[in-house]
C-alpha cells in the first residue's frame, strides 16, 4: 500500500503531465478505429502457456509470439531481446541498481551511495555534471531509458527485501496498442530503515515511454517522461571514538542501532524531472535484399529540471565547522534545455553517418550571493550556446570502424570529445577492439560554484579552474572460449577533485575542491573468464590498476570469483542454481564520504581494504519466474569486523535476503 501511495503521489507531483499527451499525439489518429491490447494474430509467449491449452490456442491465432519478438531499443539504437534465463550474470544484476556492481562498494543500507573501486575516463560528454554525484547511482539519465516493442502486453516485477522495515519494488509494464505504437510505464520504489540510526532511505523513479512509427516506416518517434526523488537520512558514519568498539566486535554493540551517529538530524534529497523527444523522418528510403540507401532528418528536444538539497535541523559545528545559521537549508538547482536538428545517412558501402547542430541552455545556481572576508561567492552559472555532434560507423567484412565527435561553441563551456574505435573478428569467438578517447570539459558545477549555511562550504572557482583534459587508449579481446581482457591507460590533466584540505584541532574535517597541477597517469587491465565443469561453473574477474598520484586513489587489485552449481530438475520444469561469491580488494586510502556535498573526497590518512566477503546464494527458475535467496557476508564474524565501505562507514553485516524477478507475457 505504501508503494501504491508513493506512485500516486509521484504522478500528482508531475507538473509536466501535459507532455505525456504531447508525446502521445501520434496515437490520437488511431482512435478512429478500435484498438485491442495486442495484435489479433498474436498469442502470448508459449513459455507461459499451459500445455493442455496449447493446441486450442494455436487454432485461434495465426502466429505464436516468440520470446525473441519482445525487444527493446537503447538510446544508442541497439536492439536487445528480453531474456528470462537464469545465469550467474543475472545473479550479479539482482540488486537495487539492476546492473552488475563490480567495482562498486555498497554502503550499509540499500539506497545509500557506493564507493568506486575503479574509475572510467572514457567519456562522450563535454559538459560539467550536476552536484551530488554520490546520489546519482540510481538516477536515470536519458541514456538509461529503453524503448520497447512487444507483440503482446509484457510485465516485469522485481522485488527484494531490505534492511529493517521496508522493501524495494520495480514494476514495469509495456504494451503495443498496434504494430506502430508502444507505451510503457514503470516505477521503482524503495524504503529501508537500515541497521544504524538515521540511515533511512526512501526513493522513487517513475518512467513513462512511448515510441511510434508510421505504417510506411518513414517517421519514427521516441519519447519519455521521468520523475525521480532520491531521499537519504545522513548519519555521518561512526564517531572516531566508536571505531574501536566496532572493529573489536564488542558484544554490546552487535546491535548496530546502539551506536550514537555523528549526525542525528541531517538529510539530503535529489529530485529530477525530465521530458525527452527524439524523432526522425526518412526523406529517401530504399531498403531491399541487395542495397540500403536511407537519408533522414532528425530532431531532438528535451528539458530537465533537477535540484539537490541538504537539510539539518540544528547545527553540527563539530562535524562541518562554523555556520551562519542555527539550522541548515542548502539547495542548488539546474535547468537544462536542449534541442538539435540534424541528418542521418545510411548506405551499405558508405556506412552510417550522422551529424547535428544543437542549442543548449544551462542555468545552475542559487538565489543569493555570499560575501566572505576573502571572497565573494556568486550565485549563477548561466549560459546558452550552440554545439555540433557527428558519428560514423561501418563494417567492412570482419573489420568494423566507428567514431563520435562533439564540440561546444561557447567561451564559458568550452568542451569537445573524440571517441574512435576499430574492431576485427578473427572468428566467431575471438574479437579484438581497440581505440582512443580524447575529452575536454569544464569541471562539475559544484567544483566551480557552491554555497552553504556552513562557512567552510562556500567557494567560487568559475574563473580559476581550467578544463579537465583526458586522453585514453584502450584495447579489448573478447573470447568466451579463451579469456576476455580489457586494457586502458589514461592521462588526466587538470584533474579536479574534492580533497581533505585540513583537520582542525577540534576534529572538523575541512573539504575543498582542488585542481591538480600535475598530469596523472592511470592504468587498468581486467581479465574475465568462466570455466564450466559439467554442471559446475567458476566465474572469475580480476582487475589490476595503478595511479601515479595520491590525488586519485584506487586499490591495486579488485577480484570477484563465483563457484556455482546449475541444473535442470523435475523434467526440466525447474532450474536450480546455487553457489558462493567471493569479493576482495587490496588495502588503500579509500575516499571518504561527505554527506553535505553528497560527494566522495580524497584522503591519505586511513587505509581500508584487505578483507574478504563471501555471499552464498540459492536461485530457482520456474518458467519465467526467477526466485533468489542470498546469505550476504556470511564470514562477517570469523574474518574480523574491520570492514568498511568508506572511512567511518561500516559495510553490511550478515543478512539473509530474498526476492524475485517475474516476467508476465499476456
């Protein structure tokens, strides 16, 4: 009932609901004729159909819908079929983010942040990011939205238990009202009290999508409306004097709620609303078994309004330092409007070529100006400008070439990127991919400008910081038979980061943005290989990395190994999968978490790592339902209590959790 209530409240809060009507206009013309929930010549997926009724249903319909016909398309136009299998990769993705979290270290409660054990500098973005990046792991960007096409209505339900008083649910439904028009609606909700005081999480992600094409397949439209609010109570972690009690495993404090947290009345929230429309029209369309020749006009338009807010009832001057007020209310907004017009050409000889000219209007900032003794902190970063983007892709037999380029025509937001790669398929199971990436963009907005009721958290670097410039070369070998290997080396100039500037005599940690004057070299090599021994499997992923600077700290080794058993039983009516997952990373100066900024910052005082984590799982699959049972961190007591997700922030204790993913094909 709580989740239903939250869904209703989120929908009521949408001030741009009229945009849904706008995105649905292509379907209005369909109202002239009767629409059914599915095309009349399709029946539901046979995997769900009762065998006794199969012959009767087959007689009523001209065609049986296959699982491969339930497809979705990404922002980059890659098409993928819905997958209901039970694999070790599905086990890795059975989490709050619904993706593989290798290289991320979870905090104690579901919905809190993740500490990054590895970094990626291959970017296709030439603009600064918003504030509170530690709260963005579960924030749906426009690149994260998929668009579906299904022969019959399709539903997916994800549900999983959490830590104390709550649950997480991700419900998704999509339907084609005709062969041309599809709608989908989804909501992901979470509420979890957590094992420690003042760590409540409550989040909601509402998504609505539609895509349409005309019968002659010349006009295509994709659009979405998204509303998201991600709320967290922040307790600042354990107090320094309580760390020995945790590490020594004192019996009295096995009840984690007995720890007195560093913060008792602090909370932050990230809220975002966005609409996005992407459509095209084919001026020339010639597609047959011999040749492809398509020329299209393209257009995108979108608007996103988001804010990050930190509230605290009462000051914590012993944690954040001196304050202007007796209570804290910090809020920063970003308004982002974008549109572009372009053309796309596809030919079997020339390949796929796209180019567009766009307009961008950014408005970031606050409603007041802060005057300090040594600095005047402004309140706005505001600019509008033109940009240009282009991409190319083609295959010449076994050889593939692709690349993207983008640049901004702006003095304040100078930025550009080039991303190019080449691939060669030596065989069906052995492929090589290599390339380079060059990127230049302004540091994130909160590095440039930030205001707070706390004195230490006010700065204006809009004229002081240069662009962050990165150059990366990468290579990848893909072979399931032999091994998958990824290598990249990056050179970063003007690396900008939050740093522990000083620790005062009273214990206040002063965090400030800094821009490195040295060039940083960052090297990574990752190997992945899965071995099969009959019904047993051993999946291994090992990462080695090295950084040349203490401004960019990462563990030297990160490994994950899974040993499991999988079999089909009861005449293949049920698939059983059980095993153990091992995670480990070497000790290093792990980044601290700042709850006011909702960012991680560099510190070189405390080393964390060198502790193993074992998770035991038992999963079953019955038709299209997958049921998961996991005992997390089973070794928490017998390998010691010195386990942390960030300094002063303990990792999770032992917990048995269960849940399911259930697909419905109507």
